C-alpha cells in the first residue's frame, strides 16, 4: 500500500529568503560546468592566488598531525595562534578570536551585535557577501555609491549623510574587493573625525588584502587609535599566504566583542581546524619575505592588465593600489549589439556575451552594487592573463 499523505513543501526561512550563493561562485561554477563539457573556457572570476601554499606551512600542518594535534581546539582558537595574532597587533590574547575564514568572522560579528533593522554602512562597490551576511543577521545595508571619480572611496561628507540613529557599523574594506582601492592614513583620519561625533557607530575594517598593497598600507587601528574601543579588524591568511582552502581568519577587537563572537561561534562551528591553525601559525612566524615578493609579481600583473584594458576603446579602469582585481568600466560597450543582434544593455549582458562568445568568465559590477562595470581577477598566471585579455579584446571588437 502506498502512503498517500501529502508532505508539506520545504519552505526557506524568512531570514534567508533573499540569500543565495554569491554571483561570483555561480559564475565560477558555470564556467567549470562548461569546461567539463569540453568547452574552451577561461575563468578570471575568482579571487584566489595562483601561488602554492608555502612549503614550510604545509610541513607544519603535517608535523601537527603526526604529534596528535587533531582534536578539538578552544572555541576562540589555539593559544599559540591567538598570541601570534595579538603580538602583531599589539593587543592581548583576549582581543583575538580565530574563525573558519574571514567570512565566518564577519558573520559572527554581526550575529553577535545586530538587532532587527540595525544599519550597516557599506561603501559601494563592495564584496558581494557583505550584503547577505548583514541581512542574515537581521540588519540592513546602507549603500553609499563611491564611483571611480572619487577613487571608489567613501568621503567624510558621504559618511556624515549616511549615519542615522539606527546605524551600528561602518564596514570598510581596504585594500578593496572589487576595486583595489586603498584608504590613506589621511583619508581614514578624516572619516574618523566624523565617527567621533557619532559614538553609537562602530567600525568593522576588513583588511584581508593588507599584504597585497602597492602603496603604503595603513590599518584603521594605526590611523584611529582613539577609536580602538569601537573598532574590529578582520584579517586572515587566505590571500597573502595562498591559504584559501585552509579556512583561517580572525578578528581583533574589544574583549566584550570577542566574547560575544565566541558565544556565537561556540554554537555553530566551535573552534577552527586544529591542523589549519598550526599551519596559520607557521605562516605568521615563518619567513615573511615571500609577501613582498608576491606583491611585486601581482603589481606587474596589475600594470599589464590595466594598461591592456585602457587600450581598449570600449573599456577603462584605474590602477588599483592593492588586492588583485581590476574593476573596469564597460559603459561604452552598453547599448551596442552582439553580431547576432542581441542588445548589450547592462553589465550582466556584457559578461554573458564575453562568456558565450569567447569563453571568458568575468563578474558583472552589479554583483558588487555598482552597475556598468566588471571585475577581473589577475591572481592568475601571466599566460592565462594574456589569453584572457586577448579573448576580451576579441569580444569587444565584434560589438556593433
């Protein structure tokens, strides 16, 4: 006999009704599917360094496993790794929490602090996950458009105008994903002057690209020491040390914030991987010369890719100060048509056209809340980048 009971359909919770896998991941996975089907596809969509994890880091992970460092770690992280992070930031262990990547750090932070309808100021363009992380925590994103004419950076006047009684955080990312823009000490000080007048607003500073900078980098901690009591810095080993898959990030902030984040983490993932923490410790305590060496390689790639894009009559971009992305304008290509007559109306159309016609995966600027642009990662080999630029140029020259 068959069970005729009609099951209720699965319903997504309200808190995730507007949340989906990021467009960056969707594009990368689509490119992967096309490649598996035998199509010639090159993806410059993902922000993942092509360099290997340093050998001494891998050896430290192996050594940790051999001596039995394979058990649960304290929720806030191992004492050794927390101390290493604390020493570099000149704080105490209690001011540091280790998490499973910087994305979890941000999730812990906002889940620990935001109440329904609390606001987080996000200068656009901004990393795609910021919006959904804030929404998942019950907050609202206040977007402030910061175009190329102002270096993709927030001005004090814009910050002042965006603050309301419901504002809880200003979320900065320097160097930035996707624009590569980096705030100078003077620019951070100017923003700090605004925040001094609004003591209810805290700063969350995502500094994950700190070591991939082509100009002097300034941390918010350094620029605004008088606001340390309401500042949280987010960082990790994923980008600088090519350790994306190891999933280790951290937050540095006031002890009360770290304790609250620990409470959240304790009921979600508990402590991060013991082996990954041992590897991260080796990264922080090992030879740091590779950071400057790799940054120099990224800078050469930046110069080559940015120049090639600016040589294209339909494209333009700035020369970013850090990270490994080019955030280019494709506005001159909009309104044109593909050879088959398809109208290229918006940036997503442009990226779909480039993928379909030349097998090149890019990310539309609308994914970062700044339409009319696209993001290209140059965290790839010189050969791949040369191939990508050639594909992009072929695509634009066929637009009518």
